[in-house]
């Protein structure tokens, strides 16, 4: 299984980006039964949860991104997205997708998001 993340880049404050994470080699039932999430890690800081989407379809967001970020998925494509609007310099970080199924954790390679003021 490989999680292939993409969509990062450099934008000015107020801009938007959409991150994508494709689960290569994961069977459909595992993807649909998993908890999908995006984490981020800024320089000098610990990795933190940004958004999650449970197998039941419930979403949870870090307070700082509520109303600006949206996590979604397409089961047929086994892909998870993170739509990021109204980006702020504080959102600058490497973003990682994560899929958890039972005791198994899968991580993407990380994609850099840089927001300039």
C-alpha cells in the first residue's frame, strides 16, 4: 500500500489549495472501512491532526482550520482530499495524509504548503 499525496505549493495569504491523497494498492473495503485524516508538521513543531473523516462519515477539524478546510473522499477512486481556503501563514507546514484501519496506519510522503503574508 502506498499513499500518494500531491497538491501542495506556495500561495499568498487568503489563497487556496487542494491536497489529494490516493491510496495505491489498497483494497476498496479497507479504504471504505478506514479512518482518513490529514496531519501537518511545521518546522520545530510536532505533527498535529488537522482534519479527519471517519468510516461512518463523521468529520472533525482542528479549531484553527474550522470553516476554512474541508476533508472529503471518493471511495471509487480511493482518494482523500483536503480543500484549504483562506490560507494563513500559520498554515505553513508539511501536510501528511493518513489512513488508519484497525491497528494499521498508512502515511503519505508529505506535501509542502507554504503561505506567505
